[in-house]
C-alpha cells in the first residue's frame, strides 16, 4: 500500500467560489429561476466554482440570439480575412491568460497543472490553425460543361451549431470545435460539462474582447436533460458537434434525427498498443505507461489495452510495472504530479468496479488496484491487470480510469483480432522495428488514428475521429472548416437557350 497523500489547500480554498453567469447575446445573465450549479475541486474537496444553471428558457434565448446573429449579423458576411484576424487575436488572448485557464481546468477536473498548461498551449495552436483555414476556404468552378454553361460550387456556413463538450479536456475540446465553426462563418451555442464549465466561460469573455459580435457565441452551463437535449432538438439548430460517451452519443444522434441535423461526434475508445519483440522496448514501456495513465486514464484516446507478444511479456511487463511505480500521483497543482484526482467519487467507484469485475472474471491485479488514501480529494493508484482475455468486460468496455489491461499474442493475426474485437475504433499504436509489421498493423486495425512507434501525439493539421462506435466524422485537419459548411451549386447559362422542351 502506497503512503497516504497529503494534499495542501490552495489559496482559492480560503475565498468565496468564483461565480459565472451565462453568456447570451453578448451579455452575462443569471438563470431566470436563479438556480446555480456548484463545483467542488476533486483534488482538494473545496467549493471552487458556482455557475448560473440554464434551463429550457435560456436555451431558447441563446439559440434565438445565435440565429439572429447568423441571419442578420455581420459575422457570416465578413471577409474571411476579418474573421481570421479576430480568431488570431483570440489565440493571443488565450496565450496571455494561459496560466489562469490552466489553473481553472486543474482545479475543476483534477488534472495535473503541467498537463493543463500543455493543453491550453495546444489550444492556442488550434485557434491559429483555424484562423489560417478561414482564408483558404473556397468553392469550385467548372468551365468544362460546354460553351453555354458555367458551373459554380459555393461553400456557405451551415448556420447555428450546438457544441457540447465533456469534462475531461474542458478547454482543449471546445477548441477543437468552436474556432472551425467560427472560421466558416457559423454561430454557436456551447454547453460545457456541468463539472468543468469555468474555462469555457473565460473563453467567452476572450472572444468578446477579441471582437466576436454579440450573439455569435453563447455559453450555457447546465445538465444534459435540461440544456443539452433542447440544444440538440431545437429546430433552428442546423448542426450538432458532440464529444462524450458512446451511450450519450447514441441518444444525441436519435434526437437530432427528428430534424435531420448534421451530427459530428467523437465518442468512446478502447485503444490498444501492440508491442512486438523487435521494438524499442524502453520507449514502448514508457508509452504504455503514458497511454494508460495520462489524464488518470480519463481519456477517450487512452491506451487502455496493452497487447504484448508472449515472447517478451514477462520482461516487458516488469519494465512497465517499474515505470508505473515511479509515476507521481498527487496534488493537481503540484508541477511534478503526473496523475491527479479522479473527476468524482461516483466515477471513482465505477472504475474500481471494473477492477473488481476483472478479478472475478479471472484477471489478476499486477500493480495498483486501490484507492489512494488522502486527506482531501479522490485518487486512484495506476493499475495494471494481467491474465486478461479479449472477451472480458474490462477488455471490451471503456473503463475511463487509470487501468491498463494486458493481453498477449503470438502472431500478427491474433494481435489484429484482439485489437479489433471491441465496439470501438478510435485509435491504436504499434511498436516494431519492421516497417512491414508496422504497415500490416496500421492497415489492419480498424481505427481512425494509428500511431507507429509513438503514442497519443496530436497536431491540428491531422484529422481526428473514429471508426465504428467511436463516432461520426472528423475534427481538425485541413477540411475541419468545410465540415461546418453546406455546398451550393449555381449554374449559369450564357447566350440564347436552346433545346426547348416545348417547341
């Protein structure tokens, strides 16, 4: 048993919680019924934030504001260069406030502060990339239809977009959606998770300061049933961009189908790292620990399944276990922390339930497995499970915690069968010195991203999304702005019309 954690209380614990109002039509407003949501820091246990709690009336007001801004406001009618300039200014303002935003995310989500800083820095890069795409968005022309005909294909912003984001990467994930919608000329209603809303409200202030007109971006805190559901079903919303669990994603898709909205969804994952004997095993071991325990495993992209060749399994897992013992679990505000707090006590219980179920199904706890005692907050030791088979619950369902399930293989065919034997297809990794092996795995795995001799790196230029029940569509990449547009065909006839139908 590891020693109990001693968590120090930050300065925020001795002052009143920060209160955040809703952002509707460029104004900060309270909920009409005065209701508030409260958020405790999962790493410290004190009340860190209060938010005005939106309901159906606030959703209606926000969607109407976004609709007016789209139909009559300047944003969709600006030159792309003007929108790009505002997005670039927003990126600069985010960068100036990076430390404050990172601290909010660390306090509300329990993630390590060093990781939060890296995420906000990555978000800055995404906003700048989206600004560049605003100026490259274009249509097409066809002068090959005969002398009398010219075809033009326009790309126009789709309209009002409902953006719903999760609690695990509060600022980063909204930054994978909103700047591209704005670059296209869309307007938006944004619902962050009710557990991690603060940094998104700060983003709203930044966008107003950068020059985004009133009504273009509206931000609501609230529960899924009260806010998310009407945002999805509202008839004036043309598109929904959702990141969250596959279960809620299915509900979102069903609700959006009533009005045939466009839906983009990034959902769950059960991602495998496949390690062959000829790999750089030192690098692969570090990546296995990183993939399994980054963000306390509360990550759709987590490498939660380690698929190791049986010839090296014992020695390799010994190295993984030794590295895991060096992972610092503790205070999210400590720069040295690698694994912070779990998002909630309910979620902690869910994750430990998966560990217990694995043991009852024949798996064994190789390392960790228990809640780390502390004077504040909720923490779980990074856990490695051995003797896991591909049909066990823990090998097929998304645990969303710092739990690494180990499976073994003796042939590339079996490795691919294990990797693909889940309902998900978000990402995978392969480790080998053989380019033939790497390409065979990369081509054979049914997932949206495959990392070769690395894991969980991302760039704005590369699209991200999943196969199967890991989602619909892609985020990021050079077509990210196009996803928020409609195509319109215009045909010009030149000269006298011929070929009369009734002559």
